[in-house]
């Protein structure tokens, strides 16, 4: 199984903040056949975005400060993002800890909030977003091929 162009287009619309296009593309994805690929793509994008923003030597306080900043950006983020889980998701990418005990829905929604903020903060132009999505598609394809 490989990540489809439609899955990449869906994530692109999300990252560009084009809600109508994102909602249309997301509605066209089949939960059963597209769910695993899209989830792998989001996870790969989250890993890459965290890697670009932090280093494995980043102190734990950097994740704490970043999550506090993200939560302060909107009332929805403050309400919807559990700071402990968000911090743990970031630290896990950096090789510190695990989030195996976090349910999939909470993990996915938190990753999407953080991915949005990380992408906005990276201020990617269209070409950079193309490169980012190309890289994370390859990462997701690799993840899927390993099972």
C-alpha cells in the first residue's frame, strides 16, 4: 500500500488552511481503504515538522514552552489540546518517552493541532511545501511498507 495523491492533496489543503477544499477532499477519502495511508502521512508530517523545529538535544522545557505558545493562540486550542499529551508527542519524536497509552483519536487530533502550528511557524512557501509533502509521502510509504 502506498500513500495516494488524493491523500497528499487532502493534507496539503489542511496545511494551507483551505477548509472547504480540505473538507471536500477528506469526505472523498474512504475511511477503510484510505484511513491507514492518510494516518501514516499525517504521522510522517508530524515527525518531520517536529524534527525541523526541535533537536534531540532540545531541553524538555522547549516542548513545554512550545505547547503553551500553541495553546495560547486560540481558545479552541487551549480547550482541545491537552498540554501533557502534546508535550509527550513532541518528546516521543525526539526519542524521549512513549505515547503508547494515548488513544488514537486523541493522538491524531493533537498531532494535527501541533502540525498546523509547526507548519505556520515554518512559513513554507509553495515550493517548500511541495518539498515537505514529497518527503513525508516517501516517509509514510516506507512506514506502510514495513507494516
